C-alpha cells in the first residue's frame, strides 16, 4: 500500500512540475503560427511613417480576432509587467497561410488595422491574444522585455525584418531580426476587415521606375477633347503599370488642380493601362494650363504629369520617351503614338538643348538664413562642355504653378549652380512639394523631383544611390551626405530620369520563409500572463487527486472505520435475535 501511495504522489508531483516547465510555452502557444515579421519606426521624410507587420507561418488560416498590439517605451525600465500601452486591437479577422497582416497609421499606409503613430527609435512591441497571453514580442535598441536580447535599432532609412527561418525557435530578437534598407510591406490579402484591402502597400509603386515589381505612372491626358466630344464626358487620364506584377490600384488618387478622384478597387495587369474619364469620375483638366498628380493611398505624390500651359484641342498631353509632348494621336488604354502638333515643341527638338539636371534643394534654411532669401535650387551639368541656361525654366509646387525663366547663367562642364529664392522668387514648401526643370522649348528634363517634410537646415540632394536628406547643404558644389549616413558622393554623370524618394517594394513573403512559431520559456516568460497556467495546474492537480481517491477508495474507507473504533477496520457482522415479535434483525448502532 505504501508503494502505491508513493507512486500516486510521484505522479502528482510529476504533473505539477511538468506544468510549471510548460506553463510559459503553453501560454505563448495560444497564437502559434503568427509572428512579428517587420517593423518600421520612421521614414526619411516622416517620423509618423511607422508600421508593424505580422506573418502567419502556419499551414492553416489563423484567427486573430480580439488580438492586441501593445507598445512599451524603453524608459519604463526592466519591470516587464508594467508600462504597456495598447496601440491597436483587431476587432475581427484572420490571416491566411503565408500571408501578412499590417498595422500602420491611416495617414501613412492603407493598413489592415490602424494605430496612432508614436513608436520611438528604441522600444518594445508585443502581440497578445484575446486571452491576454503574449504571442510574440520584439525589442529594439536599448529596450527590454522582448524575446531574448533586443534587436539593433533601425534608423529612419531602415527597417527590422525577420530572417528567413527565424520562426521564433531562436528566442532572440538580436539573432532573428536584421536591419534592411527601408522598403514597403505587404498588407494581408485575406484581411480581417470587410473593406477590400490592397494586395500591396501604398508604397508599392514608383514614379517612372522599372526596377521593382510595381511601377505606376501617368502616361496620357486628354485636356481639351475636340467636338463632338465634350470636356464634361470625354477628358481622360491614363495610368500605366510599368511593373512586372499586377497591381490593385484601389485607394490611389488622381488630383487635377482642386479636383480629386479616388480610384475604386481594380487591377492593372503588367504593362497594362487604366483610363479614367471625366464622365465617370470627378476629374477636370483645365484648358488654360495645369498639372496632374498621382497619389498613393497615404496621400503621397508618386508621379506628376508634366505641366501644360495651353491645351491643344483634340491633342493629348502624352509621355514620349520620358518627356511630355502634345500629340495629335490620342491612344487611351494603349501605348502612346507621337504625332507632332505644328508650332509646338517636338520630341526631336529636345536634342537641341544640352541635358542638365536638378541636384539639390534647400526648402528650410536654418537661422540666420531665411526662406525668402536663402532657399535654393541647384542644377548640375554632367556634360563635358559648359551649358548656357538662358531660357531654361524652373517650376515648383505640387501643381508646378511656380515658374522662373533662367537668365544670364552658364554652368561649366561638370559644375553646379545654385539659384536662390532671392533671385527666383520661387518658394519651396517646408511640408513637401515638387520641382521640375524644362528646356526653353518646353521639354521636361528628367522626372519631377518630389520631396517630403523638410527638417530645418537639411537639403534634399541627389547621390549615386538616389535622393536623400543631408545635414550638409553644398550650394554650387558637389553634394555631401551628412556624417550620420556616409562620406561624400557625386551625382550621376547622365541626365536620366530620376525619382525623388522612390518607394520600393517588398515581395510577399512565402510561407516557407518562416516555420511554425516556437518560443522558449525564458524568452516569453516576461510578457506572459499567469491565468492560463494557473488553470492548467488546477486541472492537473484535480485529476491526480481524483485518481488517488478512486484508486485507494477501499483503503480510505477501512482506515476511516479504524479511526471510528472498529479494530478490523470494518463494521461488525449482522446478528439474528429471537424474542417476542418473532425473528428480527438487530443492527448494532454505530457509536457516536
């Protein structure tokens, strides 16, 4: 009997200790399969450009209804039970196998669930399920309370991206995440919301770019249709997908002057076109002159059609070999055909003027400099001979309505010239705007340069790697990246069309990239609540005690009788007694 009792006690202790070992793992396994896969705390142009990306690594769809994204500032110290604030809650939804789910400010990206910006350069985020159990956690910089050691802190030009195969089994943010160049993310294609979601994020397009999967651009505008067509019905704007993948353009916006039109959900095939007419939308193209912008769902201008000054009836304003010209052959929904309008600048005329390029802009000079006198636009001459800029034109503003005709300026071979606002009277908006350069015959040189919100004293400059902010403006000289980023770099020596702050794309991460999520007890213990573990211990202990009672029920009963004064551990046998009233049974009454 003693052996059996000892065996039962051993089973009880084994279950209790086993539960204690598994407790953190079982708590964190509530969301097994969904992990934090990407983080951005700011972009080059905005401190509010943030996102948190999740990926479902499981082979089946995962429900995340009721899950919450929480944030903790590094200043809250090492007590991981305190300091958490809710950033966003998923009301209802699920994530398909291998798909992503995106949290981001609504003003930045068209995300699955929005949150208010506020992620610092160092901090911690965690994902908890509907039972308040931690599913995954990520700390970066000098913060604590993540999984293992914190990952490196990304700069404003970088993101944290989960490594291939780092499904959480490492249990270490520093090992599982690496810094990547800033890029876009994938919103879920099977999003929780009933609202249709984009198959790619807002930044998945690039103006006049062909190096990514998506490259959305404006290619043709019919400003003044010839009779019997009318402005009210037959004006059109044409959009082209120059990328290699189909793109859902739902949520993108066409802006023409004071008129804006939000595109409905619809897909443009690779090298395909979409035509929006005035009769089916709210667009309106001004005959006397204007400009058209293409904005992504976050409101960022990603392409600008060259500004026109006076429309030619019946002719379309078309993109021909990287520049905008009037053509007598409109081709809505197809590749452009150039037929020169008599008396206007032609595509072949642009070769008469040497190609120069924009190379640096200073939107917000630091004191004692002033906007009125010291903002500047710099032009670079990549040619082996000097170029006279007489008659070249600068245009500024989101609609390129600001205009300055250059006079009396010559740039030496390989040289620079900075034209200040005191001379041009052009204003560069501190919150972001556009700048374009034209030859005397009206041909645009390169793409329109688009910049975001400027930091006082920083210039937006062109380098071999593209346009970037630098804290070391160099008007009239070679551009220098600030010491924070890198050493000096020289602009490209060709006048190819360039894109300001060109957005990049992130390919959809395949399910094979990440395995089913696993977490070590040590890694997840700090962020795990105890409710689930306590119930587990209670259930295991109850089952074990119940088993002991059932297995030793006879021994327990006999032991009880002994305690009540029966030496044998049992009741005395029943005896028959004869007497008056016939045979009857006399049962000894139990004492007490």
